[in-house]
């Protein structure tokens, strides 16, 4: 797992290719990241199912309750199959753009 901080955003990338252990690490270390916007970088995984992505739902709900952004990045995925409560995008650039838009919305009081 590799963690990069850029401003008010933390990117967490799986470097081992083991989705289950990555999810466990992120969950156990969540308190370390909770004050920042989070990008979960799953670009290493090409075979994730909708159910795999849904496993991030509890973290996403908790994070959004704290008025922070939680974005998952995964390539080649049916983005319409994911519940609207989860934000899933195909690229890191798009993840950063979404976080910027959500920051502006929060600043404006939406």
C-alpha cells in the first residue's frame, strides 16, 4: 500500500495486487486518513466486480458524513452498476476533478 498526500487529498494505492488485504489495511488505518479527502487507487486491478467495489461503502458513508470526499479509481468498469452513494471514476485526474468540485460545493453550502 502506498500513500501520497497532495494538499488536502490522500491517494491510497494498492501495490501488492491483493484486493482483500488492501481493503483490510485501508479499513484498519482509516483513522490516519479521516481528516483528508481520499482517493482509493485500484488501477492495478482489472477484474473487480461490483460487489468488490461495494465493500468500500461503509468507509465511503462514514467519510462523506464527515464532509470529506471519497473517490474510487478503477479502470474498465461498469460505472452505472455502482450505487450512487459511491463515487467511482476511471482515472486519477477525474478523481481529483471530482474532489475539487465537491470542495467548491461544500464551500458554497450545498
